[in-house]
C-alpha cells in the first residue's frame, strides 16, 4: 500500500475479502470525463473571439523553443509567448509629474517653459512624448510610489535641445538636479527607473549618463554607438530597443496617406530615399543608382526650402519599389526600416551594427533582409533581382502581421508598440531593490543613508575677486571632523565670478558623490580672456596646469599642443592621434580626454571651442592609411556632410564663406556659418578627420570676433 514502510503484500483470507475500491466501470468513466473535458475546452476556446484584454495574455502554445515568437491568431491578434514573460502583463508603473520635481519641467519644455509638447510629437523625438502620454492613460499606471514596480521619468530632451530650449550643459545640469530629488531612484540605484532617449545619440544626450543612470532602463531606437562614442550607452540585458516614430498618417487603422501598390505595378526593383550625409554606404547607393537608374531609384531629396519633399510625396516614392534599402545614417538605426512595412516593400538593412526591437519574439529573417554594408554594389541588385515575386509576397505578408508592433497606438488596440514595450518591461521587474545607498538588517528592515542625496560629503567651490594666477587655481578638499570642506587658494591676477556661476557649480557638486580617503587635493587649470571674469571648469579636472599649454607670449596668447601621451584613439578604426596645435588667449580649458570630442574649452563671456577627431574609416572604404581632406571630399561636400554634427542642424543656406588654405603641404578647409555663429576648420591626417570648431553667441561674436577668428585660423595638425 502507498505510504506503508513494509513492501511485502499482506495476505487476505476469503472471510476478509473486500470489493475493490476502483472497478473497471470507474476507470472507463474517468477516461470518458477527461476526454469530454479536453474536447469541450478546445471547442469553447475556438468559439470565443480575442478581446483587447486577451491580447495582453501570453500565447499558451509557446511551450517549446520553436514556439517562442509572437503567435498570430485567426483573428489577426498577436499573442505574446509565455516563456520568459509570464501569462499576463501585471505591472504598476509610477509616472513622475513635472510639478513634483524641480527641473523636470525644463527637461520637457525648456528653460523658459515655451516649448509645447505638441511641437515634440513629430520626428525622431516623438516617441518621448507618445510613450509618456500612453503611460499617463495606461491602466498599469499607479499613483502610489510605494506600490510601483517601475518608475517612468518623462523628458523631451532631444526635442528641447533641437528647439533651443536647453543647451548640452544645461541638459546635463538639469538631469543631475532632477535625479538628486528622487529618493526611490536612490533606493535602487536607478535600476527600476525608465528613461526614453529617442534619437541616434541615445543616452549620450545626457553627458553624465554613465555616472548617474548607467543602471537604469533606457528605451531607445539605437543600440551600439561605439562607432562615435568610446562607450555604448546601450546594454542589451537591461535596456529596450523601441521602434522609430513612423508618421501617424501611415500607422492608422483607417485611411492612410498612401496605399501600397501591387508588385506588378512597381516601377523599381529597389529604392533609397535619403541624404548622403557623407556616409560611405549612402554614397555608394547614389553612385549605384546612376549606373542602374532603371533598377534603383535614388532621387536627390530636399527636406527644406521651396522644393522640400512632402510626406505624401515621400511615401509615394517609397512604395514604388519591391525592396526599400535602409543604410545607416548618423547612427546605425534608420526610420526607413520601419516605414518600409507600411508601404509594403521588403526592407533591406545595410547597417551592420543595427539593433532591432523585440528580438526575443520577432524573427526578422522572415520579414526582412540584412546585407553587408561593405558589399553594396551590382551584386546586391543581382541578388534582389533573383528573388521570385511569390517569395517577396510572403515576406510582405508576414511583415503585415507584425507591423502593428511599430505603431504607438492606444492601449485599446489589440497590438501596438506600447503593448510590446510593456511586455519587455515586465521582464525587468525586480522583487528586491538594492543599491550602494540601501542596507538591510536582521529583522528585514531596509535602511538608507542619512546623508544628502548622491553625496558622501559636500564639495563646494568658493571664489573671491582677488589676485589669481591664470594657471594656478587650487581647489583644496579636506576632511575635518568627518565632514568635507573645500576652499580656493590662488594669487596674482584679478578675477570675478560670472553670472552666479559659482553658485550653480556649488549646487551641482554638492549633489555629486565625492569619495575621499584622508585629506585629498584636487587642482585644475583655469584660464581667462585678459581683463575678464572667471570661467569655471566642472569636468575633466587636471592636476596642476593644463598639459600641452605654453606660457603666454607678449600679447598674452598661448599655444596649446595636444600632448603625445594624452589618452584617446581607441576602438575600431582608431590609432594614436597625430598632435594638433592652436593659439588661444587666456580661456578656460576642460581637457576631457574623450574619444571623438577630443578637447573642449570656453569662456562664459567670449565663446567656446571643441576639437572633434573621427576615424576616416567611417567615411572612406578604400583607405590607404594616409588621409587628406581632399580625399574625403570637396569643401562643399565636407561642410554639408559634417556641419550638422557640429551645429546640430542642416547647414544648407547657413554657410557664409569657404576658404581653402595650404600650410606645410596640408590642406585646410575654413568655413564661417551664420547664426548659430560658428567657425569651422577641417583637415585630415593619418587616419583621422579633424574638425576644429569655434562658436559664440551674437553678443560674443560682436565683441570678440577678431579673437575668435584668430583662434580658428591658427589650428594646425603637426
């Protein structure tokens, strides 16, 4: 008997013989009951239509690895696989209000609050607004922080920056200010906080992201950015790739801007619609279209001016080919990939580093093609031409089933990008929250540090309008009675604090974590235009004077030469940087030692400059190792390609003058751009492109143009 410790059978006499507990009739009846239950359950499931809430239920069929993709029902609804996601979405998300945190409104509408959210709905940055609005109306939103699984921080940073609401410096300062007021952020080290960065720059829009939000969940269309930054802000294990913002006129369930054409009526085999931007892949496609104009459409598009291409015209071009080519642009992702699905052409990805959304559940080999960007040429067209129409139709049909995942529709829709994002967010929820600021005791209680947010000690600057040598300002930090204190010491030249800068810096540095072991000393070099006030360095503090900076000449000007031992030049296509030099009056220099932005400096009153050093392999494929600016392109080509990277917008119509200068066998292109006032000097050496940029406000331009021009003209690669 079950449960008996004696395995021997017990003898039973005929006198004690009993009727068996389970007869054959019982067994037959039980089998019939099980079969009837299975039959009626399946019958009931097939007869019930999928409601909007049921599409938020995982696919019960996804029990094997082969069934781990999204499942399309007969009714066209998408069911998420249960493996790794759970049976239903069960989230509580707290959405911060712009009024509860000082500074959050500035990240949404600019320093003056003049930018309306409706202005930020268009373009790449539209996803920041859409996701925020959808979460505000979501049934998964909670208004109680203590019960929230995740916290959403609404910012429209990309839009605010592009519309002039905040500059890069202000964005960085404001993010730090906002984060310092979030105790729940501190509780988890930001691990349960969500940020949206909707453009190719990703989280790099917040320059100090690596210090403050490197553990947070980042929603972005961009993955690997090590081609332009020394560190990628995307982590495939915690962050989520989201679809780009396709125009609402194409994603609506009703009448769209244009309708797909039958394959037989499409004029071209393939097309590419976009600007060259000096990118090798795009330039190859433009040249290829000139050789095969009947197969590849690659029109010259204008996105501004009287001949600007309208939305309808753009999509009518896009739908007129069987394949839509999607090369990389300023970054690896491209909106054209997502747009292809709504005009029903097969997207061909020509971007090797691209990351795609919802890879856990979408098999992109069934709906798209990825081709090596290094093999763009006639063989690409030959390959596409060899694919039968019935295969193309099949790929388009499968793409039609999942394209709803690229549409930022309301929660009532049975399938949308927001629903997919919520499924992915559910995988990020942690039962337990811990960080360097949280501690727990034997009774299960959670304790947090009692010191100020983000601070183990205060680190403040104080300045006095007294004699200070331009190269010898020391900021001393000491530990007295367990507390941090700071003071400034210097002598010799007269300085004053500009525009309350010291107060701003003090506020920021008080919120930064400063770890000191015993008494420590930090020093930085600060230089200023003769007779003007102090410009404060907040990044890249250096020991002693700035390496590479000469003593002032008789006119007070110095020469900066990039030190040979200075860091930089890592990653694909990089090598030790050939030094450069330029002349400057006494200005503040922040020597960042970065990768592509190799150096910055500036004065609050006179202007600022930066030196960008980029690998030529980004722009040239057939590269012999000794670049010249002429090999990269003509002066007009170079400014049109790289000007937007400097000023953040198209340079068309902004170039006031172009000058070509020869010096010691090297060619320099010199440009002057109208507001925003910029002087750019471009050249190439070794395997690097150098962009030397001097800029200033209208008032700075008026007062110090001669000095700024002298700085720009002095740039040389040695």
